[in-house]
C-alpha cells in the first residue's frame, strides 16, 4: 500500500527551487519562492542606510574640510564654499530615498530561483 505524504510544504516536484504546498491530494498551482535568509536581507538594509547617510552628509563634510583649509565659513555663499548648502538640498533627499528603497528591498527581497 502506497502512503501519501501529509499536507504541508515540500520541495517543488517540478524542480523550480521553491516550495509547493501538498494538500494531501494534489499540489497547489504556483510554487512558493523562499526568501533570502534574514541575515542577508538585514545586511542589504544596513548597507543602504550607510550609503544613504554618506550621500546625505557628504556635502557638509566636504564643505567643513574645505572651510578648514581655506579658513572660510562653510555657510558663507560669498566665499564660494556656500555651494554646499545648495548641494545639500539635493543630497539630503537623495540619501533619504536610498535608505528607504534599500530597506524596502531588503524587507521583501525573495531569493532568485536556481
């Protein structure tokens, strides 16, 4: 007598690399693609946060270092180093976008089928 497996998720018999649900009588239609392990997805989120922060604060750091070298204020537009103020208008939102997109991608990223 042949025994059928109990209901549950099993490796896809079609070989997709994902899992497929066996209800006790038949397989479901679509395989479930497993997600990347949490550690790898967390690493993606951490690196996107680091990259976003670097993009957001790079103009401030550059203006501060140039101000030290030229002995001018990084906020004084008349001395030329004040361009960092305008650059921050672009870099702060861009850094925020990098952080948000990286966290979203890291949270929902599935693994690629093999």
